[in-house]
C-alpha cells in the first residue's frame, strides 16, 4: 500500500511538488486496485486444431504403407501396424481401391487382404481418393539424408518435452509423438502448415516438428 501524509506539510519547491505529484499518481486510490499494462501479458495460446486439414492437390504416402482390408472396405494404415498374421492396423478409408488391379501384389487369409504400397491420390480430410499405387516389390525409394531439425527457440527439460509430446499426441490425425534431442517429433496424417504453425505459436519455434504421412506432390 502507498500513502502520502499531507497534514501539516509546508509549501514545497517546484521540483518537490512535481515529485509528490508523481507519487500520488503512482499510488492511485486506496481501494487496492492497480493499473495494469495490457501489453505486458502474453496472449493466451491458440486453441488446438480439431480437424485434419484437407490437401489442395495430389498427395503421396511417405514411403510404403499397408493397405488393409479386414473384410469390409480397404483402409490406408498410416500409423503403427501390429506384427501378427494377418497384421492389424487401421486408417482412413480408400475410395476407388480395387484389389483386382493389384493381383499377386498382396496377401490374404480368409476374407482379410493386405499389402504394402506407395499410394498416390487425393485427401479431403477424411477419405483418401485412390489414383495410383506402386507395390512394395517394385518400389525403389530415393535415398534420403538423415533428417535435421531447426534449433528450438525455447529450451525444455526432458520432463517438459515428454509433457508436450503427450499434448501434441492428441493433434487431429496424430499417429504418435515422442521427445528426441531437444525436440518433440509428431507424425500426423496430413498438414497444410496449420498444425506446425499452431505448434510453433504454442510451444516456440522449432520445439515441435510436425511430420505428415501424406506429402504434397511437388509441382
């Protein structure tokens, strides 16, 4: 609390009067309220996106993925695949997939069919529109260098990174997230840039690295 006693105060020189005025302005009223600079507080973080973005053009899977048909309709497994026989996985539905176009390029057990392919098509945020596929035996990937990540703008402890990984693991389309060398790496179905922008705004540039499983085809 700030108080100034004026009773019995003698006339002050001009400089002293100005000093007292500054004190009185700083003190304000005695109701306990204080002036707050609205610009001194950071803005609250933006809300986490709720939908998987749609792709504006043709996309390719990031390497080979499993196309799984458990007896209903084919799905594109972009996340983990259980190593069983037959394997178990799930993903978004593939519109336009016909197993008869991929004879001898897939396995089957009963009504279950599956195979590994590099798949191309369209993505509307929920369904993959099939256009083309390269089966695993014919897929010849280009050599890729070891990935590098930008230096994070904010340093975090291992415990903090693991907490961030748990949070971003709930991003729409997230396939998994984990801490790695000062970053949090998260695989998602697709990102048009909005998921990475949200992560940078929320945790600091370069702290979270968003890696889509569906990649925009370079024009």
